[in-house]
C-alpha cells in the first residue's frame, strides 16, 4: 500500500494524513467490494520490517493509528463476517497492539466472507529466516539426512494456511516488490499502478481484476 505520504504532500496535508485516509476511508470499501466479487483472500502490507527506519514521528503516528484504530476497525469487520489474519513478526509491536491483533485473529476465525491478512512488521527475507529457525528447532529436521520439500518448508512460513497470491498490486508507481511475499510470489501476476493507495477505489479493484483475467498463467508449462 504505497504512496500515502506522497498523496498527503500533493494535497498539502501532513504526511500522516495519507495513512489516516487509507485506514478511515479506503480499506473498508475495498474489503467489502473484494468480498462481494468473490475474492477469498486480500493481503494488505501495512508495515514492513524496514519501515522502522522512518522518522520517529511517523513511526509513532502509525503505531498510534494501529493502537487506537485497529480494534474498532476489526470489530466492524467481524460484524460483517470478515476474518482477520496477520503475517509478520508482531513480537516487535507494543504489547497492547500485539494483543489487539491476536484478539481479533481469534475472534474472527470462524468468519467465512473473506479473509483479510494484515502484513505487519513483515519482510520477505525476515519471514524466510524465521521459517528456517523454526524448522531448525523442529526435531524432524535436526538430522542432516532428513529430506524435506517445498511443502515442508512452506509449513513454517507465516502464510502456511494462506494460498499463494494470484495477483499482487503495488500502488504508487514503483516497479518492484520490495520483499513482499518473496517465497509465495513465484507465479503471481504483478500489476504496478501510478496512483497512490489513498486513491484505491472499488472501481480500480475491478479494473485490476479485469486486467488479471487477461493474463495467461502457465505456471512454467
């Protein structure tokens, strides 16, 4: 979800207002529309492992958006039958934010309408390293002669119960993944758009789906 700060600057607003607009005016409409058109999983990269390097004021502001806004937003999603999941190393988040995320993962686990996955303190390399550590701790893989395959490794990823993405959309004009779902994106279709995340409307999601439908997915065949 890129371009929040640039959107704010272009509208002569403080940078945090771009993030606030996405949280307050974009996500709910986007999630509901995704559910209505039959999308089963929608992953939103909210905070990367590298984003901690931003200015202290921006880090504090975004953490406060999570602190004061996530539970209210997640409760609204729960009432709409939407399931919440999270990927990333949330142990670095403040305890109250971490517990709020865990609470709504548990509270919404039986919801079926759509699964919304928030990537928080997420980085693709970080996820792979953490998966390797977990795999190393598992007795099955302490034997150097143990055989394992892609499915075995994927079990230790944050996304072990989440299908690989069919379409990845990056807003903001940059044409790179910046570490997003590095293992999972092997055969994902990629769509890079010039407009910013605060301008992501349901109509633009429809346009992305139409573009995706034109692609030929051969999976190496």
